[in-house]
C-alpha cells in the first residue's frame, strides 16, 4: 500500500466509523474488478452494487456521487499505489546524487525502462482501468480525468523530467532545451510501446520481445539525446 493511501486510511479511521470504512473499502475493491472488466461507460450502478454485495441505496450512501465518484476513488487509489512504486524505482535507479558513468548510461536507462514496464504486470488492475480511460475518454467525467492525472501521471512525469535534467546537467544528455519532451520520447519508445503492444497488459509479450523493444527504444532515445561529449556518442 502506498504512503498516500496509508495516510488516507489513517485519517479515515479518525473520521469514519470502522464498519462504514470497512464497507467503503470493500466496495472500492470490488468496483476495481468491475471497472477493469467493463470500463466506465458499460459498468452500471446495479452491477457495481451487486459485485460488492450491497444495495444501490447503500452504494449511494457511501458514494453520493454514484458511479463517477466511485470510479474516481478507484482510479486515484490505484494510481497512488503505482506512482509510489514508480517513484521508488526511479530513485533507486537514477539517483541525482550518484549519476551513472557515461559507459553505463545505456545499461542504466534500460534498467529504468524495464522497471517501468514491469509495473504493467505488477499492477494489472490499475492498467486495465487506464486502458478503459483512454478508450472511453469522451465518456469519463473531466474531474475524474483530472484526479487520475494529478494522482499518478503528473508527479511521475515531473520526477522523471527532473531525473533527465540531472543527467543533462552532468553532461550525459543533451535535452535540446526541452526536458519534458525528452521524457515523453523516452516513455513512448520504451514502456509506452510495451503498453501499446500488449494492449495494456491484456496480451503480455514474451520476455525476449519485451527486452528487445526496451533495448531498442533506449538506443533510439540515446541517438537523439546523448551528449556529444559522452561515451558512446
């Protein structure tokens, strides 16, 4: 469980009666499976209530905003989990205080790409939700999209942009004045490609194919962004 979710639970324990909190957590857990299978538009309040073993009235008592609020709760909860895992991997593999040696830069970036791609299989329920978000973006309430982005993608993007900037400041990369765009290119060429090819983890790729795509993506990224003074240029 992420530190953010632990903090939420700790606050909730002081504000919500134990039985009510337990019921809310149970509803969220069962809703995650329903939304992951059915998506947002197709999932009905009746099916969500049935999966949780409660009446629709009980569901609305706990989530007055109905399906939209429940989906937002599920998505932000799982996004918090994945964000914390991704940030931990990033800190371990690209510590700004201990920059890679130029000779190991490609190896280290492949390790980062692989760690991000591994999240797809480590958190299948979350990426099933993300797949539906992208497929049904026109039907998902704007406030739900905003909550999801703020819980997961935005802070991870900021942290990865900072990590790339540190590599540039250390003379290892030339980001051509746009570190955020460089980050988009990195993820698009690596974990983003794995997401696309595996249909967000629904059809996992063979490990050898995953490794080939990740190594190729990092190599392409470095052809565009490796500093001219770094080894291997």
